[in-house]
C-alpha cells in the first residue's frame, strides 16, 4: 500500500456552470469552442426516467425538502445526505415507468439497503451494514408516459423509515408493499418533519 505522502489526492471539486465552454487542448488562455457544459448535460442527462438519474434526482429533491446546503455530490460517501443536525440519510428511488418499452408497469423493489463502508486507507469493510440513520424511499407515481414529469413534485411520494428498522430486517432489498406497511407517506412539505421524527428528534 502506498504511503500517504505518495497518494494522489484530488483537488476540491467545485460546481460547474452550464455556460462554461470547452477549450482547445493545451491552450492555457482557454480558447473556447462552440459547446458548453450545459450542452453536455442536455445530451447526457435529459431522460430523468433512467434509473440512475432518477435516484440522483431523488437525492436532490430530498435535500431541497430538508433545506440541506449542497456541495458537489460524491458517489463514494457511505450515505447520500447529511442534515445540519447530523442526521445521515439514505435515499432510494423508483418509478413505475422506465426509459425503455414495457409490457407492464414496473414492480418497485428497492435494493442495496446495506453496504460495506469505504475507507481511503482500508478500502471496503468486510461486512455489510446499514450506514444511515434514516431511509427516504421516493416513488415517481406517473403511470403513463404522457403524464410523466419528473420535475413535478406532486408526482412523487415519500416514505420515511428509521435505519434501525431497516437493520432489523437483515436484508438487502425491500418491496414497495413492505415500505408502505412500515411507513405512512409524507408530502414534500412534510418530509423534513418526517425525517426528524424517524431520527428521534421529534416526538411522535
């Protein structure tokens, strides 16, 4: 294993701006080309029905509901979000419609409830565990493509479950049916209250 002095330490990641233009290679003056970061985003990330993007979008929506001040997202963190009070949150997302042709609506099953913690020094832990205080399960509820609008908060349902409840189930997956038995739905406006209650900060 390399010593810490020889590690390649990334520089701080800063927010990109949509108007930022690509530059010609080797041009320190930044001779701009005719395409931008926004052009790249439009090409790569416009279909919010894709499962990976829907999950990231759900993290963003939950963060906004909880008033979390966001920095650049990291895919290596042990959980998705942290509130100002230190509540660690794992966000899971699903939808009935996908970006491919379907014979029927998808049956929602949420996976990767447990994971192996990551350390820059030690790598992955050998044992899986629940690493969040609270889970927020997000469901995009549209059932026809004509009505599907991932940016319409009214088309999302949220279910909040304490991490300890997930831990006691001792499984890596959970169906939407079980989620609904374990938690009542919460609106976007009530999500912060529901998370605080699940974390034990509010009296039920």
